[in-house]
C-alpha cells in the first residue's frame, strides 16, 4: 500500500501543470541516450557505478576484469535491454549490470547483481553505488536540486524543495527507519537542474534504506552517487544479491517542469499497468489507521483526474 501511495505522490508532485506546458517538443535526438549508454558501459571504460571490494575501489581494477555484453531481443520496439558482465577470475565475483533504455524517452535504467561463482567466500563488498557519475555541461552557473520532503506524519509531508547548490557542498538524502520515504529528506524522486537549460530526472527503485548524494563539483558539473546505505557484506559460494535500481531521464528546455512532465509521461507509458492502451483501474484494499485511507482515496481521485483526456 505504501509503495502505491509513493508512486501516486510522485506522479502528483512531478506532474504539476502537465496539461498547460510544453512536454514533447524539447526532447533530445533519439540517439542521445543510446550514445550515453554506449559510452558509459563500453569496454575498457569505468562504468557509472562503483563499489569497494577487499578494501579497493572498483575504479582501480574493474577495467582489468573480464568484460562481456549481451543484447536481449527486444519485445517492445521502444525498449532496449542489455546485460554488461564484469568478472574477476581470481575471486570468482561476477557483477552484472542490467541496463534498459528507451527510444521514445531519453531515459535509462539499470541495476546490479553481485554473484559468487567460486567455492569460497568473497572478500568484503561494501559502499556499493549503483550510480556514481559526474555530469558536465557547457554553461557555468548554479545547479538547483528540486526534490521533496518525505513522510514524518505532518501536514507538510511530501512538500517540494528547490535548493540552490553550492560548490563542494553535498545534499544527502536517505530515509529513516528502513522505510523508503520516511524522513525529512527521503523522497526517491528528484530533478537536478543545470544552468544550461537541461537536467536529469532521477528515480531510485528500492523499498529499504537507499541514499542519494548530490554535489555541485564546480561551475559546470554535478555529481550523483546513489545506492543502498550501509551495505557491507560477503557472499557465500553461489550466493547472489541485487542493488536498488536507478532511473535517469535526461531533459532539455528553459523550464525544468519539462523534465517533470516527461518523467510523468514516462511512468505512465512504461511503468503503469495498462489494459487496451489505457491505465487500468484496480481495486484498493488497505488497513490503515487514522486518515491514511482517506488520503489514499483522495490521491486516487486526483490521479484519475490527471489522466482524463
């Protein structure tokens, strides 16, 4: 029930003014996200994720590991799926990155799976960042992080924030208590607006304690690091784990709401169950104390209004 509420709230927060603003004429060329994936997951390149393995940062060794890419047969003409595999022959650790990118939106998603193919325990795996990348732009200025408050059971739950960033200072977001949206800075959807009239919508797919660290590096670049907070473990022989999923939607335009609207359309097109081409209306079942059920019903009514032609 809580995941449904979070999705509905995300659609509401990031879908404001959707019917009165430009949403389709400022998309990148269709090849942009393809080239981004091709460049960032290429052989002999440091991929856009990182981890500490046996006390060493993956950036220092992953280019030396065995590399393989498998392209999946597309079931949908707008969806491209591939698996990038990085293997350490010495320890038996295999890291697979499952990447999906889209032709009808400038969006890419990925998650990692770590598996131990040896007959002994792995060294310690820790500080896994499913995304760890610096994004650079061609114009100097201030970056703005558009995000939202999480839930602290107050009247201002999920209120929006627009924080101007300062060079060298991080904005760190993570939920409290293991709940994916519990806390003051704990909403796993946000928009990084650059001074170059473009930016990145970010979504983190994880029901536990994720984290996101956003920092303006200099006048033209911003870094994003995100994953599962406090991850530190070993893998037993043949054991496998997965990480949170990361979604990035790249947008261009003079108004950052273009990014919000494109993200809303993306969620409806690719992450919303549809029947005969229309979002399905499913029955609601809940056991919530206080005014939670009323909130859920109100959100469902608002979402239905948003989907009206």
